[in-house]
């Protein structure tokens, strides 16, 4: 009864072909078909931001897209953020500033805010908070995350 | 929370999309940004049998200005945000955009999708109503234009026929010496409005108000146009007393439904306060 | 310890666990992929209260991809009401009607969300499709939602075999309130309504179960906060030995209390189905389910009075309150007992008379959520003092100061019983310096001028200050095993679960100091019952206190073993040795050192004899059980600006001064407090569970139930005082819940101040508040 579509997706620079049912959410595809479980699912209705990935370079809720829509597109996930053993400056700053506790929201925050820093190299605290406001965190009260983003911005500028 | 099965049709051209919609009619939904549709599908509140994906239709995406501003239905919010021309000519759109959800949603959500979804608490329907935009509809057989004012008929309801698609939004530019302001109260930034207002006023050569439009989101079954309140401003200067009177007229005209964060009386109150504030700001911007 | 040894304890060490979490390599329950795995979905009651006539799964079974579907009747003898998790404390005259839930409703449904059937399918998508195939017949009964109405004669009964909806009735008193009231200069009586919400961790609950028939082994990966309890419970209900059941709580995405409840229906159904089908099965709660399938905390109504002398000194407090326990009461009386006890705060209250009635309703089950009832009690006493301050024309900070327990009064016995069955006795504390620090930090002295100046510019500022104490670190016990490995790394295992508290780092800090290695050389395992068999769990702000001390005890023994072995090796006295950098060195003799790795190998020799009475290895397992809870305390202070027309507000300044005894890691402590305050802000001003009269939750989504975002939580200023606990060798007190506890009264007080509400005769006696609710209260007052 299910029709399936073959899609070709470039994920973290690697091209993959898979056959998918139309209704398969992109978040489930990334996690359970590509086995990139670093992208987390928190609400499946587009509010919490845990599933944020980069879709053609833009932070996007992967729970609000179908895998079939990714055909021919580029996806970046948290697994592709570090360069080998070297953490992305934002990952490093999150560690240094204690910007994570349970860590469940962290991959979504990393994807949202690393893209933010790429286009906003010198943000102030309010701009950081505004950019972060689509990612819910229940552990940290955000303060150390904000600190981490500001620290990463400073380090990336120098 | 997984969506029910559906048939997926990818449209490579507008004609393909319209042909598919003609074929499937009410059974099918267009998949634009999907930022309102997919959550309702995940909740299984919406279970369309067919989704026609119109994301490949680059012809429907883009912003052009030639006397008017023409916005393709598939233009994503982020493109509106990044467009300097919109910032210059239709700044009220930029003022409203940060109130629409969050950056990730704006990266994907489209203007056409939002207007077609017609959520009365959403910002852009009220903005387009205030700007007196014209909406272009197409079907496989025909094309028509409709004023924003006639487009919204109820909560999540528009005049779009089962075989039609909203393809373009045409926004006239404001007359010289116009001022516009969008304000909103929501529980958290990015939430749907408890009440929001778009106020546009034009100052004539003699210093009186020659044109006024006041529209609201979140306070009725459709975006709400406060006709009497707007008319009351015309012909005189927009003084605090005139603003107060307009706000009173708007509040009188409103019959808000209430929601989980605000009872009708608070919604009406907020709408009144915002009317005063937005009008004062808009007038100061003329 | 000698100067060569680095002291990690007390330092802002970066976390060991971060790297995995930052690179997407940490294992959460939903990340498990096991060949042959099936997926579960549950059909839940859509009505709050009714006779369950029938549940027909035959159409679901016929659907392609569905492997099994079960109702209560398919469970046979496995169908049993669940266990009581926490028995009622030994309080004289306590009434407790225990009614626990079974994993699937059989004859009656008692809340929207109660499970009726489980479907097992080849994918979660198909399992959800099949839920729509199930035919359910329920004869609806009146919902029981309102606490007062629930106790009226003729109210529908949640449990038909009881004569009323009383779950529990408890009175505790100290002194003679009537006598205190008789001599009081002022008596203030008010009714308070306080609602707490849902914990809503970013990771919902989840269970993966795998029954290995050949090995006779059941493995369950679960988002639980208490893996050992769950393992023991599962072994009991499945008739297996505890060694045949392994429960793993891997990385868990936040808990905050509700993830300790046991058994959640899925925790039984998923393993049961796995044993039936001999296939691994995954169930992941979705966010919609989370709103009704995971426990809440919710509301209480307090009728409270305070008796004061002319100077504002408290003579006594009397409180009678109703507590919503939901449809069942498997967690006993923990929440209302905490409310009852924590109301006393840091104050001398010579006479206290507190009675509560816990009420069954047809709403989801109530169990502790961060703060665990303490918020409710703190709100009552802090608001009573605010009202008293206003009526007696005493400054709100001053009335608090006058009533603080003096520093020489500790240990301070409140003469009632706490949730851990021990007398409510404060181990140590020094409250006035905390208050002073908070007043300084918030700028209390200059605020009145600031407020006046702002008002002249049309800005409405308000200030607030609130005290609290928190009983933390309760027993019974935790244990830990510390072992130096032959590769020089040190392994630590403990039975508690971890949901982001930094246990992989704070326990490593404790061990690193004792055995002289780097914090990064210590590998901590929590939440795997095959790695450590004993323990209770992570709750009641007790992980660092109880497990931390157990880790310390075990590490201390390992340190002694290291010293003894090294002394034998060098043929010197133990006193001549120092530990550090992963080696043992003779003091003052550079080059004369031995690596811990080498000693670990020596401790496990291939030849020769291990002496009688000794054990191989550099290993020790130790347990720690405190005699009573350690009492942390603190003061929060806040300045807000309120829009006087819209009644929206902005937090301009937020100060926390906290005393949780000795601090292990100030960075992690700060994170705990920040997160607690954020949840407190949510509770005070954003999060409200909206039920209609039929018991339907109207805002079951994250779009409608408002968790605070980065724009709603302000930057916080933290300061500490340190009053070590005498009840454990490390002197630590718990910190996990403190941030969340006093935020409600702070909002009420600050908003009243900003808008001058008291002068208008308007008092804010409820939480949560919101702009819309403030509008109602203000307009109703005229």
C-alpha cells in the first residue's frame, strides 16, 4: 500500500541514496535510516527546536519536513560540526561555559547558533537570545548557553 | 505523533501543480513551507490523501518592485527579512516578521502558504489587509485576482477553490508621507498574537490625516479591518484625542473570541492599548 | 593532602560528559537500534471518567504490519495494580487510601490518557495507524476536577470502593496554635491557590525492552531516574531473579522528578510484550502523550492564617489545605508532606497546626516535580508575611529578618515529620547573612528612590524578596564502587541515574582528589544495574549528597589501598608518600615514583599469594546513608518592570543567594540554579495546565503550554554562603531543586509592588499568574 520514492541526499558532505515512504519525517529519516542519532526529537510539532538541522545551509526543523523533500538537497547535522577531533568553536565554548546539562537540546542549539554566528560575527546578548528563542532548553535557564555563544563569537573573530 | 499515509506528488512546474490539484481537488493539499501543515499532520488533525509539493517552483519565489511590490507565493519569510527593498518601501512587513515564530520556521515558511492557511492569529494576513494587497489565484483553467479584504472568510478559511493556488501577492506602495506601525502582544515572542495591530496613516499637505487603515490579528475569526475607527481619523490631525476616539471605536467593533491566554475582555483591552500606541507611532513616522 | 596534590573539589571543572553530548554521540533511549525491533503505541482514554465496557483490537490486528495488540484482558495474571512507591510517614492518625494504577485500564477509566491497549507493529507509524482501528466503548461518568466539589456529598467517586474521594488526611502540629492566636496582636487569614505544572523535559519518556530467551535475560533501557528500583520491581513482577534483569538508564534528557515514578504502564507493558513476542520492542512517548501520560504536580488550595505579635513576630501558623493527587496515589504523600513541612521556611514558628486532605480527581497522576510541593508551602508563608508586612507597616525584608531562626539554634527541630520519615530537623544554617547579601545585591536600600524616579518617567518598577529552605539529600542510602584500572584510569560506578546533573564530573572530582589523578582519567558509570546493583535513585536533591559521599568513602578506601601497596613497593612509611598526577611518589625524592597503573597490576598479581584478609585490586565498594536530610537555604530577589496597561512584564534584575553547604563544582551548581529559576519563572508566569470541566487538557502542546524561552529568562546574578552540613563528611547539601522553589511569591510580591496593588486592595494569592489573569483580578476588583 505504501508507495516509496528513491531520494538522493547529501548529508554532512556525503551523498546517500535511500528509498523512503512519503510520510517519513525528515527527523526520523536522519535518526533511524541514516543512523545519525545526534539530531534529537523533542516535540514533533515544530516548537522545541531539538531537531534543528541545516537544510541547504539554513537552520530548519527536521520534524516539519518529509524525507522525500530532501531529494537533491544538502543536510548538515551535529555529527558534521567538528573537524575530526577538533570541536567547532561553538562546541568548545559550550563545553567551556557549561552550556549544556542533559544535552538533549544541545545538537539543535549547536546547529541553530553556529549558523547564526556565521552571519552575525559580533552579536550582542539580546541578538543571541532572540536567535536562540526557537530552541527550548529545560535544564540551563539559557544563561550559560548565551555565554557560550558570545564566547564563541569572540574566539571566531580573533 | 506520526502523520498518516499520503500520496506524494512533486510538481516541477506551476502547470503540473495546478493539473494535480485539478485532479485531486479537496483530497490534496499543496505543500509549501509546511510549517503550519506538517504539525497538524503530525497531530493527525489533518490527513490529506495527497500532498502536492510545490517547493521546486522557483518561478513562484522572489520579490520584484516596479511601482508595486510583487511577492511570489513561495517566497520564504527569510527572503522577505533579507530584502532591503521591503525594508525601505514596506517596513511594516519587517516590523512584523520577528513576531512570526522563530528563525528556523522563517527559514522555511512562505508568505503564500501562510496566507492560504489563514490563521486569524497570524500576522501576515492582517498586514496584507492593512497594505491593501491583491492576491493572485490560479487554476489549471483560469486566473483571478482578489483583494486581501475579500480573501479571508473564516478561521483557516479562504476563497481559494479546490482547484486553485495562491501564486502571487501584489502590494501597492504607500502614498508619500505615510507612516506604518505593527505591534503585537503575545505570551512569548514568536507565539500567536493575543492581539496585534497594523496601523497605516497618511499625512496630507495640510497636516491632516488623508488615509488610514487599522487591521488586527488574533481578535476575530479572520484578520479584522476596523473601518469606522480608521475613517474617524480622516480629515483631521491625528491628535491624542483622535487616537483615543479611534481606539474606542475599534474596541467597540471588536468581538474577540478569547483563547487560553486571554479572555475576550483582555483581548479587547490589549487591542485598544495597541491601537493607541501603534497609531501614535505610525503618525510620528509620517 | 600535600601541596603537590591538585584540589579538584570546589573548582569549576569542565564536564567529562560534554564531548559525547556535543558531538551527537551520546546514547539516549530512542537512539537504540536493535535488529528485529518492533515499535509500540498506546491507545489512551479520551474521556476522564467512565465505565470501560469494551476494547476491541481485532481490526488493528488485521492491519498489515501490526504484530500484536493487547488489552487488559490479554494480560491474565500479569494484570495487577502497581506497587506503592513511598509508604506514608509514621504520623499519628494518618489516613491513607492506597489506590494504584494497573498498566492497562480494565473496568474503569479515571483520567484522559489512561492506557487502554497497546499495539506492537513494524514501525511507530503503523502502530499509530492501528490505534485508529481499535473500537472502544466507554459509559461516561461525571469527571472529578474541582477539589472542593470532589469532597462534597454526592460527588462522583473516582474509586467506587471508597466512600469519598479522600486519598489521604494528615494533621501535624507543634505547639498550641489556639493559644498563640489568643494572644496575637494580628491574625491574617487568606486563601491561596498554587498550581505547579509539568516537568516537560526535552526528552520525553521511553522504554526499550529486549528479552533474550536463550540467556534468560531481560534488558530494559529506560529514561528512569531510579534504575535499581525499577530493576528490582521488574524482577519481582516477572518472577525473575534480580540478576536476570538489567535496567540501563543511558543518557537521559532531563527528568526533574516525574521520571522516577514507577511503574509507568509502559515500563511493564513493553518488557511483557517483549517476553511474549521474543523481539526487542521500543516505545517512545511523543510530546502529546507526555502531557497526560507522564505525571504532573498541579494544585493545592490553602486556607491559612498567621498569628503575629505587635512587632511582626510570628506566634503561630495554621493551615488547612487540599491537595490534588490525581486518579491514583502510587507516590504516597511526598508532595503534600513537603508542602506541609517546607511552609515553615527559615522562620521561628512556635506554634504550627497543619492539616491536609489529598483528593482523588479524574486527572493524571500527581508525583513530585522539581520542588515537589515545596513551592506551595513557600508561597503560603511568604505571601502571609508580605500581607503582614503591609498591614503592620513593616518593611517586607525587615519582617522576614525578625523571624529568622538564629544561627545558634541549630540543629533546629521543627517537631514534625518530614517525607523521609525523620523528624524535620534543620542540620545547620545561617540565614541572616544570606538575606543581607541578597538585599545588597539587588540594591534594596536604594530601590525606593529608583522606583520613584522611574515612576516619574512612566515606568513601573517593583521589587521582591523571598526566603526558602529545602530539605535535601535524604536517605536511605547510595553506594559506589571505585576501582583503579590497569591502564591507570579509574572507574566509578553508582546506582543512581543521571539526567544532566554532571555526575560524571562531580564524582570524578571527588575521586581524583582522593587517588591523585586527573578528573578526565575518571570514568563514571551511573544508571546501569549490571554495573552497580544497589541504590535508590536521583530525587530530592540527593545525588551529590548521598551518592557523592558514597563515592568519597569508596575513593578513600582505595586511596588507603594505594598507599599501603606503594609503601610495600618502596619499603617506606605511608606518611612518606604523596599521590598526584596518576602516580605515587616519595615526598622530596624526585624520580622515586610508581604509576597507579603499575600498582593496579601489582594488586592483581598472576603469581604469588594474596594475603589472607586482603582483597585483590585497588577497588572498594562503600555505602553512605545520612541520618537525616541536609537543609539548604537561600533568598531570591527580583526587580521587574510592568507595563501598567498591558500587564506584561520584564525582569530587570534577578539575584539568588544560596547556601548548599560545601560546593563541589561552582559551575555545575550555577547551572542547577539557573535551570531551577527558569522552571520557577515558567511556573510563576507562563505554565498553566488548562483542564475543562470534563477533565480534558486543553493546552497539550508546546505551542500552548508555555515553557520559558531564552527571551523570558533573565541573566541571573548568583552568590553563595557556605554553611557545611554536619550530616555528611563532605559537608554538602543538595542544590537541584532550590532555584525553582521561591519564584512564585517573588512574582506576586514584585507585581503588587510595581502596580501598587496593595494600596488598591488587590492581593495576588495564586500562581501561576499571567497578564490575562492579572487583568481579570484587577478589573474584578474594580
